């Protein structure tokens, strides 16, 4: 569990002004939720990640890149023509 606090802080730093919630699921996988602190509006939720996959600095950097990609390519962030 103590591993989640530094991961959350790193993600919040990378996705400011969004807040981040990291939670460990019953099956041992990780869920990351990026949301607006004031409104609570959720921008992205990713579930099912192995906690072991985010233990090194390189793996956390890769996760941040993947979350950025997902965040910018979700239907919520596409402008309507």
C-alpha cells in the first residue's frame, strides 16, 4: 500500500491541475483515476494494471506516457466539428 502514495504524487505532478486516485483492487491490480479536484469530473480511469508493472522509474515514466496518450485521445477531449 505504501507504494501507492508516491505513485499518486508522481502522477498528480505530471497531470497538474488534475488530481489522481490510485487504488489496489481485490485481484491485486491497480486502478488509476484522473479527475478535476474541484468538480470531481473524471477525465480518465484505467484499471487492471499489475502493481509490479509500476515499481521502477522507467515503468512509471512509461505509464505516464500511456496515460497522457489515453487522456488526449478519449472521446471526452475531442472537439466536436
